[in-house]
């Protein structure tokens, strides 16, 4: 009898269930709104307008999302606010999967949601879900009624009323956060024709890889060709995971002001962006093995893209705002991704060391340039007033080469080999010294190198056999010492 009574009473207590759904774990208004934008895109919309209104500073906001998609017929409208009522339940071809997004996201932010839909040539109909009404009598009236259509021939409009979970006191702050978050989530769609507006202002694509972001005429660059991994699917087929790595131009962007770095997303935005069906669902530090995130890791980015057929491997949450990678996925991709992460960290570290090295060498380069007007003119330099400019850099070169020099225009560039014994022998002691004596000794050393390179260039031995022979001889002597 007890079991029969439980069956008769139903699986859920509606009032308690709806109140529990309000705590469904959407981490922000942006992630909740993304469920509505997903639905619009699945309906074929290329225009989505978000409107946010607050009658007074103390009042709760009202949020409206309207699209020009295909709309819904009577049966689809009747099911759209039912939990699990999607006609595409457990599909793996696009955004939706469980049919929980619209009602769960709506109730996570508001106490009353109204959905109006209209199809080509049909009339507009609306359904309403009201938290307070359900709490009062335990029932939900999802009967459709006449609604007001939008300006497009077909489409859908979702209105959230009494949005009591929004913490922003000023709408301008809220709009700014939505532009940033939605611009990042839907960057692929925004660059491919989607028009998404917030109170009439278009949302611009935000690319965390910075491959399409130009600052001072420079952008990030791909570190390698994209990595592609063929992974077995739970249904017995295979699907592809695409991974892209980008590296930021340390040489050009390290001098930017901190305000600019934060605005552009250079600092504080490093890590991994995970895209499902082209839409970002997670950002953080994923699939990097035992490699911990450091400050240098802000200067390279990773983007991982997969299709919904691999949801189980990525451990997709119901609200599509995070991943929980399975052991199978980690074993398939983590070892190589961790190795690449460590490699890029080392590259960035070396780039910053080179920046500091050039900054410290600037004194020597200025002294050499000041003396150049009194030195013999290098044949074939070409017309123009003034002497040479000088630049000292460091990088890894063939081990037998102490340095390379190159005259380009009126700049003599000397590149020291960090792998040659001379680099550690000469610069190692300097790093242990402090004060004026160390600075003077470094200047004298670098002027010696610059003068040697200039003389070799003057005599036509630039990067020639004499320089290579001297480098090898000097290296061998240092090793014997």
C-alpha cells in the first residue's frame, strides 16, 4: 500500500522541485542567457536581441530575448517549459541535449518566465511559468494563450520577469559583463554572420587566443599547426578533437601599460578555452597534466574544440558550463598537451629573458652608436647621414657559433648564442655582481663584441669563416679552462 501511495503521488513535488531548480548551478547571468541564445541558433536565427530594463534602481530587472528563428508550433510551445520536454532530447548534433536549458536557466535568474512564439503565417501564442504560483498551489499552468508577435515573420521571445538573482546594481556594469562573456562564448558565430545585440548595441567577438586581436600592429601567432586527435565514440565510431596553441608577441606587448593588458585580455586570461559545437562552454586549466599554471602561461593560449558526440568523454554538465574530463580522454591527449604547455612556458620565459637582456644591453649599443661617426665607413652602406645603430640579442644558435652578426640597413645586429660556452662564462659572473662595477664590465664586454662584429663586417667577413673559426677556438679554450 505504501508503494502504491508513492506511485499515485507522483515522482516529484512540483513546488519543491521548482525551488530546487532555482539552485541549478548557473554561475552567472551570462551562462544562463547562453541557453536562450543556443535555442535561438538551433532554430536557425541569425539575429538575437537582448533587452534589459529596470524601472527603478531598487526594482528587479526584466530581461527579454527575441530572435528571428523558425519559432515553435503549438506542441513545441506546450513542451518548451517542461523539464526534459525537448523534441531533441539526447541528440548530439548541436547545442541542446536534455531539454532542461530553457526552464532551468530561466528560473535560475527570474521568478516568472513567459515564452511567446510565432511561425510563418501563424498566430503568436504564449506560455508562462510562475515560481510563486507553483509554490502557492503546487501546480503549473502551461496552457498557451494569445501572444504578441515580433517584427520578424517567425521567431521566439523569452521574457524573464522579477530577476531577483542579478547582483549588478548598475545596468551599465551588467551590460559590460554580458558583452565580454557572450562575445567570448559566441565568437565563432559572431564572426560568421550572427547579429547579437544588448539594448541595441552589437556584441563584438572576443578571441581569447588573440589571433585576431591587433594591438600596436601585432597579433598572437599559432605556435604550431593545429593538433587533431581521433577519438573513439561511445557509439562505436570516431570523432575529432582539434587543439590550437597560440603565442603572444612578448617582444611587442610586454611594454604595454597594465590597464591595456587587462583590457585586451593579455594578463589574467591565459589557459584553455573549450568549445563544444563551436560555442565556448568552459575556460580554465584543463588537460595539462601535472603542469601547474604560472604567470608566464598568460602569454600563450590553448583552444580545444569537439563535437557533442564526445560529451561523455568530456563529462559535459547539464547546463553546459564546464567539463569533467574522463580518464580515457586524459590518457589520449594529456601527455602531449602537457609537453607542449611546458615547451611554450619555456619559450615565453626565454622571450622575457631576451627582453631583459636587450634592455640591459642598450647602454652598450648607445655608446657604440655614438662612436660610429668617427670610425671607417663600411663599403656599400649606401647613401644617408649618420653612422650605424647597434642591437644585441641572445638566442639558441648552433653550438659552435659564439655569435652571429647581420648588417641590415644601418643597424648592425649581433645575436649571442646562449648555448655557446662563452655566454655562461662571460655573463654568468656578471649576474652575480652588483653595482657600477658590474655595469661597467658588461659595457666593456659588449663593446668588445660589437667592435669585433663591426670589424668583421668592414673586412667583409660578416658571418664568415674567420668568425666561426674564432668562436670554435674560443669555446674550446673555455672548456679546457
